[in-house]
C-alpha cells in the first residue's frame, strides 16, 4: 500500500520525499514499479491482426497480413507479425493446388466437322478464325480468357473474359469479333473444342 501511495502521488511530489514520508526506500519503490504489469504495446495490433485474419477466412499468411496492417497505417514488419501470429495461434490454411481446365471432352454435345483440318495457310481465300481459351492467375483467383484470331492477319478480332467458365465464353468472344468485323461473309470459325461453323 505504501508503494501504491507513492506511485499515485509521484506526479505531485518528489519520489524521494514521498518515500521518506512513507518510510520506504526509493530503490524498493522502483523495484515495485518494475514488477507491475505493463500495458501491451501490441494490444491494438493484435485486435486488427485477428480481425484481418478472420475476414480472410483464415487464408492470409504473414505477407498478406503485413500488407493489410500497413494499409491500416500500422508500422509493422515481418518479424513482428510473425511473432504475434505465433503468440495468437494464427496459422494460414494452405490451399490445395488447383489447375483449372479449359477443355471438357467428356460431353454429349454435337461436334461440327473439322473443316479447317489444320490448314492454317495465310493465303487461304476463305476468312478463317480460330479460338482458344486460357486462364490467368490473379490476386482474386483465376480469370478465363477466350480469344478469336484471324488466320490470315494474325490479329485478335475479339475476346471475352470471365472469372468462371460459362458455356458462352467462346460464343461471346466470337460475337465480339463478328461485331468488330461487320461485312465479313463466308468465314469459317474453329474453336478449341473441335467444332467448326461456317458463318454466312
């Protein structure tokens, strides 16, 4: 109680005088203050760390947590966040490796005859368009891209983007190409699935 009184009044009176009045030593008082629990300097960061981690559905690891905390104006480094993650029991859920598929050959849809038959000569008088689908990794997941290319000019005539693989992805790319090349007649279109169509 004596040390507590000195601590409470130290802002008003000198510590030595208070210790003399309370008949305690100054060294004993300072030992007392060092034994008192100190506020956690990382308390607010811990709250934000748990909040960001929960919002990510437990998928954020140290790099993303550091970036998220810095966006919230917290001056943190990788070592500090790594220590706090260990103390808070935060572990990133590892995602199973996934590679998207752009071709499904196990379907029962009708397939047009392959009228192109790998004849990709640029001097072919018949306008020939080919299409393919690829996928691009982004921070928010996979992005699917369908393009339509002219055999004769090697130009991209149309394209379509989606974060999924809808049935109409190639069709949208084809319609964009057809709209951009209005006036083209008798073009042959070959998609990556194998079907070909002749557009009159």
